[in-house]
C-alpha cells in the first residue's frame, strides 16, 4: 500500500528534478556540490549517526577513492566510471586497515586518531607517494565521466548524475537502516555494553560500518574527480571532514532526511548569502551555536522506531489455544 508520505516524497523529487530547467549554470553547480556533500555525509552517517563512532577523518577515504580513479584514468586510460567500484574497494580496504587497530577506542580518543589519519593522508599526497599522486600540484587531465555513450560535462548533466547517485544512496541506506544490521548499529550507539550482553559482536559491527562508509566515500571521490578534472591534496583537507561532521550533527545523527537538510544548510546557505561576505559566516556561526544549545538532537532527528508486535501476540494466542 502506497503511503501519503511516499507520494509527497515522489512529488517533491519530481519537482526537484526540474531545477536545472529554471536555474542558471552557477546555481545548478551549487546543487551539484550539495549533492556530493550529501552523499558523503550519508556515508559518514553510517559510522557516526547510526553506530555512534566519532569519526572525523572521512576526507581520507574520499581522497583514496578520488586519487585511485584519477591515477587509473590518466595513466591507464580506463574510463572514469569504470574505476568507481575499484575506488570504493580500495577506500573500503583502507578503512578496514585503519579501523582494525583503533575500533576499540571510544569518544574523543577515536576522534583524535581519525583526525591524525586524514592529516597523514594529506601529507603523503603532498609528498607524491610512489610518484603517482603529483605532489602538491595534484593530478591534471582527468577525463569527464561517460554514461551510455554521453560525455557528462555540463552542470545540468552532472546534476542528474550526482542526484541520481544520491537517490540510490538514500534507497540503499534506508533499507540498511531498517535491516537487522541497522538495528544492531543503533543498539551499539545507544549502549554498546548492553548490546554486547545481548549477543551482538560490537567490534565486528563497528568494523563493517566503518568499511561501508569508507567504500561509499571512495566511490563519491570518482564523481568528484570527473567533475573537477583536477584533484590536489588541498581538496581533501581536515576542513572537509569538519564540514561532513557538522552536516551529520546539525541535521540529526542517524537521520537520512536530517543529513540532506544539513547538506543544504551547510553548503547552500553560504552561497545564498555570498553578497554579505563580511558578515555571512559570523551570522551563520552564531546560528549554529544557538542551534547546538537549544536543539542538541539536530534539526530533523530520527523518527521513533515502530515495530508491528501484533504478529507476536497472535502467535502466542495460537500456541495457547
């Protein structure tokens, strides 16, 4: 049965899909950037929002994916979108290697370690690891993505590529959130001691969440490389991780709709008020502080979970009879 909420979401998506028809190239590109950060924040939401791991090194996985695709494309002439799965796999493998020894850490300790990881990656890229990363200058001449024989190079074309990928991400992560795995992550976030006492292997689930988030961030790096045509270490600084962390916290940890709203606010509002360059960040920062004081759960926190328990009662009644 189709719910009223689903109809409203589909109608909103249809209206949003028409945005490039009424917006100029600049604002369409702003929406493209919002879409990229939304997908990245959704991948971080698996780790931070659903599992409760304070991870502020997500830009490192983003960088691994982008550089993997750039190197394969420029050196081996592999079509860019073909490199996306491998970029995700290598980013996920890197996430596994990084997370395995630190997954037992909690709170601020994990946060500090992940900050160090993103800085290590940035410095390694600047130092031109293996002569492949181009040092501080980065990698030039990356091809545009090709999809069904069409070269994607205009803002409106990237709009449909990025937001199409975002729609797939929302669908998959929503299914993941409502799966047994997603429920286990939420139990770990609420109380990992109680979750472990209930038979959940918390280290294993935390590690899987880390790898899934890293894998998805790596694939986003492929689209970013094709959009920019040039990547450099400065594109994956600690500030990028701060932005992603802020988007998840502002929107509401564990909330997909909250993450989307957070991406629009954090990435879109500064562009909307660019004419007030001298004061826009001051006002925006004050609003953020006020929000964190008066609405600590985020703007759109996760909705309470509802489970249909009628089937359990009917089963019990049947056994009694």
